[in-house]
């Protein structure tokens, strides 16, 4: 075909001969499967041997400038599109399973490329679906594969981000099940997919005997070590409470409830609950539509929209950001699907209309943000985004730590490091909140003691003057 030899070797389609001959075809005598990137461009190949006696049944392209098998998923582009239309994301073992699933109507199917699922691949899945369903054979090998995925996923879990497992009948893979029982049987398996917690628990206790204090202690130690791998404090807390309930069921130590219906062993304050005061309802602590988390989220989205060239740098942080309001959630979901090179505002209007954008930029704290008022796609935007993401992360970590503290004080065992953890969390949040105070030339202290940018304060003062003028004009007219 006239293609240069160095390009054929560089693309992994040929291999140099060890006998001094011409390069030979990497995929000779194989059925070829193109491996494409998210935009549909072929970046590698997989080949299935036609000879059943071949040592390698499947063979993938080697690592090249275009392709890294640990950072790619077979059928990722079409699966992302199908998942966006509501289909569950299914993760099968190989090409044939994905093709069979797609042909049967399960278009959101992907497969790793000849290796166990990697962290990069798991993050790719979470960008498409909050709970991808891992399709596993029902044999011992399937159980081992589930254990590997669980160990990989535990440190990465976040609120609304987990995995589920659909177990195939013993000795069958998804292709076999579809051929023998049809799409309906596959739908049943997917709808009955087990949460990760359940398989995690089964792995720790199945086939083991806990007839002595030492064996029970060994289980407790193993469970604690695994749970401590979860970095998200809120998820870790929920796992701990769920495991505690499972342990009580296993050992028959679950306490009977009081007649009032309240569980034993929990401290509750005496006296009736007082109604929330109006000042409390209106405060940021109440977590309403103008909660501080929401303020940070809105600024982040607005700065990224007005400074599109920095979007790529903050794509990972945006993917991981959980929004507290429906409007910011809608915008974030639309933005994570965009090509970083696209005209973001135009693409968002096409996708979700201009209503959410108008609502976002109409918020006063957004309108006076320098990186929104004076987009530069550079240092100003980066500094603003770095600060906002740091504050949001610190606030949420502190909130999770506080929730852990409340729950631990009502549990049977209080962690002796609780006070230290709270102090560290509080210090981290204060440090993030004081980022602005390091430059006295750019920031003033307001009348209520908070830090505010000088240019923001000037804009705000000007806004107040305009409001006063407008009020005076109305009073004159009415007079």
C-alpha cells in the first residue's frame, strides 16, 4: 500500500524479524477488531486467532504513541453515547461479549483490553455512569476478578460513585447467556446486580469459621484494614455502619429495639425538638439553595465557561465534583461530556438551552468574580479555580469528619483519635478559607471581618450606589 516501514512498526502492525529478514505481520491469521478512541478514530487493533491451536487466542496492539491498553476501553465511544440515553454501562471481559451485548440491545457495553481493570479505566467508566455493572462469570475465576476490582475501587469511592456486579450462571459468559436464554435473561441479571458492599462482605466471610474470639478478632481486623482504604470519610462511615450490622447478624449479637422503636445503645438528647428559628433557616448552615457549597460550585462552573481554554487542566476536578443543586448538577453533567476544544457556551445552549446559563450568570457572587467579568483564559482563571476547588474540598471533608464524629459518639466504640481528626480537619478548612488573606495588597477586610478582593469590593460598592439611585428615582416618581 506504500506505507513507510517505520510507520508500520510504530503503529504496532508489524514486528522486526530476529533473523535479519523483513518485518512480519503482527496479526497474521487473525480476525481483526478495531480499537477506537472516544472520537471513533482507530488507534489499535485486537486480533482473534483463527487457529484453535494458537498459543495466544487474543492479541492486542503493543503500546504505541497512540495506544495504551490500560488507558483504553473497547467500544467506549458508542457505549458513552448509549449510556447518555439511559442504558446501564456494562463491563464485559472481551470483544465478543461486547459485540454480543450490543447486538442484543445493550449498547452501553465496554471491555478492558486483555488486562484486569485499571484505575484509569475505572475513572473512564465513572465519567459515563455512576454505577457501572461488572459482568462476571459465576465460577472461581469470576470471584477472583471481583475481588481485584473491589480492592481497586475501595480507595476511589465517592458519594454517588460505586460499582455493581452481575454474576453470570456457572460456566457461562455474557455471550453464552444471550445465546442460551436471550436478552430478557440478561436484563434480569443486570437488574439483580449486587452492590459492591455485598460482594466485599461475602469475600471476607464466605467459607470461614468464626467459632472463637481469635477468629472473630481476625475478621474485625481485616474488615477495619479494608474499610480504612476508603478515602472518602462519609463513604467510609456508611461502610462501617453497614458492616457492623452484617457482623451483628452473623454472630447473632444484634440488639432488640426498645418498645418505642428506637435502637438500643444510641444516645439521644432529652426533651422535644425545637422548631428551626428563622435566622437558622436563612443561614448558609441550613444548606439551602444559597449554601456555601453552592456558591463555590457556581463560581467554578462560571469561570470554566468563560475561560474555556483552561477547562482541560481542570477536567479531572470537574469530573469528580458533586454538585449540591439541580441547576449546577445539570450544567456540570453537560460540561463533562464536552470536547475541551468546543465553544462551551454554544455547546451548552444547544444541549440544555440557555435557561441554566442565564440563571448561573445572574447570581451576584458570580457576576462580580474577576475571572468571569474579565476572562483571560490564563493565570487569573487558574488561580480562581484552584482556590474554589480547594475550599470546596476542604469544606466537604470537614462536613464528612463532623458527620463521622456525630455517628461515632452514638456508637459503641469511639475512636481515640476523634478529637485529633476534628482538629486537623478544622485546620485544613481554615487554611483553605484563608488563601485570600495572604496578599494584603489585593484584599480588604469587610465590616463583618471577612476577606474580600479590592476590585470585588469596588464593584459591589458601585452596585449598591446604583441600587440606592434606583430606589431614589422610584421614590421621586412616586412622590
